[in-house]
C-alpha cells in the first residue's frame, strides 16, 4: 500500500510540474517572445537544455548526500533538499508535458474547435519540443556516459 501511495504522489507532483512547464512555455511565448514563433521556439529549446542539465545537477547533489551518509540528525535544509530530490524531476515532467501536448495537437488536428482558445502560433513554437527533448536528453546522457567511461 505504501508503494501505491508513493507512486500516486509521484504522479500528482509530475502532473503539477508538467502544468508548471506548460505555464512557463506560455510565459515564454507571451512575455519574452511576444508571440514571435522563432524566438519562442529558441527559448523553449534553451528551457529544455536547462532542465536536462538541472537534472544532472540534482543527481550530483543526491550522490553527494548519499556519499556523506546519515551522520546524526539531518538539518531542516537537508531534509527539504532530500524531499525535493525524492520526487519527480523536471525532465520527467517535461516528457509528460510533451506527451500530453502531442495528444492534444493530434486532437486539435482532428477537431480544431476543441482547443480553439490555444493560439496556433503557440502550438507551432512548442511543436518541436518533444523531438528536441529526446535528442538533447540522449546527447547529454551520452556525453555524461563518455566522461564517466573515461574517468574509469
């Protein structure tokens, strides 16, 4: 039962993070790019790279905490960091966001009235995000793997 509750919490947090990523992409589109598709696309790619690198930083911090082990009672700051690192990553949430995005754009293509309130130019600025996320994630993962292999 504990495992089911933990997975349910993980999914809820991933959905909330994905909604946050949706909000960030909208802010990028409206406030930073001011509706310009090219600018919004480039900024979304920068966002993707940031979150992929951020995940590597999170894993490094978690690894350092695990190396230190439990030395007495952890501080409140350390508890908060461990609680945060124990949840879903922003990269996982991005995969979830883009999965939902792909489904919604497929539905939008079949019935354009269903998502009439979403501007087409916003969709165009985000549409290559899933492909870029996969490619950038694999590329940075391969770099990390290569560096790790050369260290040994």
